[in-house]
């Protein structure tokens, strides 16, 4: 869904993990298309074969924007990702290769390389060194494929112990490894919970922003249901010339279709 504004185009992609949950997952593609979306994202396509996901996209006329690297089993040390977990290097590498396979079939241009939870008994410097080494390896696998890796810092209220400290740390890692293949996932919700100052931080990080996601705070509902001044935030993103999509990674407060009225109120 591309919304033209006086500030520039705003390109919105539906997140099928969070939106259209009123219907089973395989029906969400058509639901998103019927609501006017032309692009989607979701974290984990791995329960379905790549060709099956490709068929669902094609039948609905949708473009896949982003997927995540695979997460470990629920309750395991890598349930939120493996990149920051010393000793899980092979699991991370296997996951990256699997994600790149899916991204190739689906046409997804962004893969979120999930950092994961730093083990409580792990040395902080060793865990960070593991992370940088893992992302460097992943970048070499992604180089030349047309896929850009995105690094996301998740706020510590929702994910205590999450390894990646901040979007600024993510940007430093991306700059060190190569911003042409590694960038920052600028999640407005997580940034607000972290420490706010959204517009200034976006402007500072803009050269390395690979993807943007949105939700309001508190509650993680659609824009307009919380404290974030989305009129200003989205206008600034549009003015910046950011060429990518904005993933709607929010939990609709009162139903997905009715909740889409925020687009008219806030963007148009």
C-alpha cells in the first residue's frame, strides 16, 4: 500500500504475524490484498515450503519484503535468535543459509538477523564478539544475493537480556561490516520504549536504515492508539527519502480492518 502525501510516499507493508489474525495464516495473504496492501512481511515462513509461500504471494498479488532468520525451539537458549549466543554459531549459520534460501524464492530483499538473548553466564565482551563474528559471516553469505541483513535492537522491557543493546550499536556493527549489505531495522515502537527521541535518532541513523517497522506505545497497537506522534514521525520518514517499506508490526486494538482507519487519520 503506497500512500501519497505532501511529504512524499509512505509505503506500508502488512505484517501477517500481527495483522489479520482473525483468519488462519494461509488466508491472511488474500485478506491483506483485499484491504489494499501490495506488500507483506512476517518473521517466520519456515512452517511452509518456500514454493508454497511463493504461491500464496503470487495468488494474492503480493510482494514479500522481509523475513527473519529462524528462531530456536521455544524455551531454548536460541528461542529469540542465535547470533548473540556463544556456542550456537553452527545453529546461526544453518539458519542464515535457510533464510537466504527462502528469501531467494520469495523475493524478500531484507532478512532480519535475530540477535537473541545473551546467556546470563556469558562474558559480555565474548558474547558481543560472537555476535559481530556471526554477522560478518552472514554478510559474506548475503553479499551479491540482493539481500540486505537488518539488525534490530529489541527493548529490554519486552525482551529482558536481549543481546543487541541499541539501534546505535546496530549501526556501528553495520558500518564496521559493510552498510551495503548490513543495515539497521528501525523499529519505532522499540525505539520509543528504549529512550524515545525518535525523529533525531532516525535522522542520525538514516544512512544505514535497511527497514522500518511501526506500532504505538503503550500496548503495541496501531498508530494513533498511544503516545507516539506518528503524524510527525511518518512525515519525517517520508521527507527523508527513505526508499523502503514500513512494516505494520502492530497488534490491532479492535480488529485489523477497522483499525486501518489510522491511515486516513494520520497519514492522509
